[in-house]
């Protein structure tokens, strides 16, 4: 199954797919409100703002597999928007690892990180870059800050 065909749901319950973002470079991130890395929301928003006009979107996928996202969709959305000014798309909570790993992350975890390691998501705020053709091209572990991804994002921009 192609990345663009995978069924998703927005944080407000609307069914969608990544086809909605076809021809854009994407940064897909598993987010968590109660994680010590939650301040990365602001950096993700800054990247989104900086490159949106050039065909780029950040997409946030809340996940509670690390016990840092226990809230409802409404609470998650409120935290992201009110605390960190998030305007980029957020989706319903998913599992990023087995068991019940979401099909999107089944594809993404096949991409190796900067050390050549593929496999399970290790923590919240792992970042995956998807090309405008819908191909995952890069993976960055949690501790790499969004502002350190500028060159990697620019390399994928369609405009």
C-alpha cells in the first residue's frame, strides 16, 4: 500500500489520507503533550511556518505508547494550539510500534536514522521526512531539534 493510500483520521475525527498532502514535502512526527520534549512543538511550528508556502507541511501524530499522551483528542489539540501555537495538522492518536502499529508507521520505521538504524520508534518526537512523491527519505531521532532539520527539509521542497 502506498503512503498516500493509508487511511488516517484528523484530530477532530475527519477521515483522510496523506493524498491530501500530495506533492508536498512532509515532516511526520509522533507527538506527546506530557513529554519533556513537548517544547519541540514550537520548533515544529516554526519549520511549518517557514516552509509552508514552498510546499511543506508538518504533520503531528499523537501517541501514548510511551505513556506521555493520555489525554483526549480535545485535550491534545488544546494543549498544542494554546500552549505552543500549533496550526499544522494534527491527527488522532495512533500506535507507532507493535502491537497494533498504525500502517503509516509500518512504512516509516523501515527508514534508517542518521546512524543507519531502522526499526521501532524509540521515543516521542521522532521525525520522518517524506518527499513530495510520497516516499519516506529520512529519519531523525527524538533529541534532534526541529531547527536542526532545515537543510534536510529544504532538500525535499518542491518549490
